[in-house]
C-alpha cells in the first residue's frame, strides 16, 4: 500500500483509506458484525486511515470504529478523522466554541479517545468557511487538547480555496473523482503549495464508477441514491457526484471501456479499482476514502493502493469522458 503525508498533521496514511458513512446510515442496513468485518479487512489490507462523522448513524459509525480500535490495541497505527457540524441546523451562529466542545466531547466518548486525531467541519455554509471566529475556536480546541488537527469537508472549490488560505487548516476533504474534475484546476495546486492534505471523498461517484449499475438498478428506500437524487435532503452533489443517473450510466460505460486499456491491467482488475488508483496517484491527494459494505469490497478497494502508474493515455481518457459528457453540467456548480 502506498502511503502519503496527511497535510499539516505530519502523519503518514495509506493512499486508500476507508469511508464509513456506509457503516452508519443512508446506504441500506449494515449489521454491527458486518461493520466490524469491514474495518478488520481494511486494516489487514494496509488501510491506516478511517473517515467518519458524528452524524453517521447518530454516532454509530464512530462507536463501531472505537470498539474495533480498542480490540486492536494501542499500537493499531490507524488515524481516524471525524466530522462535526451537522447535529444542528447549518446556521453560522451554531458554529460556536461551546457547540464545538460539546460535539468533540461526544465524538471522543464514541471513539474512546482523549484527543481526536483530526476533526473536520462537515460541509458548513460559506459564511462559516470564511469566519475568523470559527478558526479561532478550532485553534482553542487544539490548545485544550481535545483535537490534534483540524480541517474542513467542503462542497465547492471556492470553499476549499478559502479554507486552504487559513494557516492552521491541515486538510481539505472534497468530492473528487473521474466525474468531478474541477478540484484539479486550482484546489490541488493551492493545497500542494500550502502543505494541506486533500482527502478525496465520493471517489466512485456513489458507485457509478464501479461500472456495475444499469437502468434497471434499484436502491433501498433508506439509501440516499434513491431518496436524494433531487437534492431534497442534502447537497445533490453528494449523490452520484451530482451526475444525472442516465448520463452517468453512459459515462460509466465509457469509463469501463477505458479501463480495459490502462497500463498494468490484469484480468481480475476491476473498474472500481482503476477509478480509485487513478485518484490515489494524483499529485496532492493524501487519501482516497471509498466506502465498503463487505469485507471483500474493503479488500478490493485497498488493493487499488498498490497498483502501478496508469499512464498518460488513461488520464487523457478520463478527461475526454468528463469534457464530452459531464463538464457543462458539473463544472460550474461545484
């Protein structure tokens, strides 16, 4: 597994991490036993970076991770990033030091730690991203020992650039995948210059980039890929990366065809692994955080972190698909 430095945290983490939204909620039911198997499979495959949030299953994801790490022992070597800020309405006045203390206290209890490795503001409004008081409050949490480092999870490139300009922001988490390329324009160069780590979330465009979906594919009632396609529950960019499902199927078919031409492809290499490997190999990306609902899926995702360089031809093909099918609808929005 290739490793990268996680921005200003100065921690080294696996290029392929594990996103744990699936272990909490909004992707259909995953039992606690299965969640533990996913975490174990990922860690055994070399994954050393778990991403979670205090609202994933109302803390369930954090609790499952905390229990797993206690079983592994103090030398588990895994960095855990959690997120806060969506337990109340996303109003600027709610992003206060008092609430930050309460939210981080809850996460520390859920995870069973005194100090959180990395806390990210969870897709806050732009007024929060640009607030001096918010960063002062986060600095206070570091000084008090509640958190070791902080970053932001953002929706737009403009928000990312505003946060990167802040001196103590260690990481930026942003949607980045073969169907969402705008962060390549300015965000990644700015992050590299500022030594800010980039955590690429939604790396498979909610599964579109697995190449397994068809027009007949259905999703559970409590799966956001069913209920949030219109953005009525949260930013539509979080579901299929904002790509219309029908257009996404066409783009996915072209990506699957491209995958067969990549350098170093073996008969058992999957389309999803190539999508993850392409991301992990981008200059400036610290960690890619695909989710997994089974141990086999976690192991397959982790294998993408040790693939050889995919080559310029593959990269050009990714950009051609984006430019011809997706850019006009996606690029101006995020």
